[in-house]
């Protein structure tokens, strides 16, 4: 029994260390499945992340290349929401959709240089 516990704990520690030091690019799933471009910014969705609700990364081009300036997430995020599965950007407005069954479109607005969640759009019939 003691051997089984040691083996389990050893595997648990190994997996924990692996994920703690894995770069985000390796840990991500679904990164780039949706992309939107507007106002000199590129929005990249990561909706397939199995350990989170999903994210939208905002990049802006600098003299040294593209730089991440924001990582957006829904305020009411829940695991497997698939936030960022679809996007639309127009001027200072960003609409972000989730996966099938979420039933909500998130609205973000840019205030100066920062993107902030401004609300959401849901069907009027509650579906």
C-alpha cells in the first residue's frame, strides 16, 4: 500500500511540475481558431482550452514586432464556456461569442487603451 501511495504522489508531483513550467503556448488548445482585426490590433481567440473558459488575446504591433497588450476573459466565466470561439470587431467595440449552449455574446468596449467588458447580449426568449 505504501508503494502505491508513493507512486501516486510521485506521478502527481511530476505532472504538477510539468504544468507549472510549461509555457502557455504548449498548454493552450484552440489558440487561433478565431481571429479578428481592427484598429491596428489583432484579436486571437483561444476557445478550446480544457482547463479554463477560454480567452481572447489582444496584440498590437510595435517596433519590435507584435506585443500582447491584453488577455480578455468573461466576468462570469465558467470552465469549457469556449469564450472566444467567434469574434467581431468594429472600431472600439468587440463582440465575443462562446460555444454552443452558452447562449450569450459578450460586449467589450475600448476605453482609451484598455478593453473592458461592457455587458452581454442574450436572446429575449431565454433560449
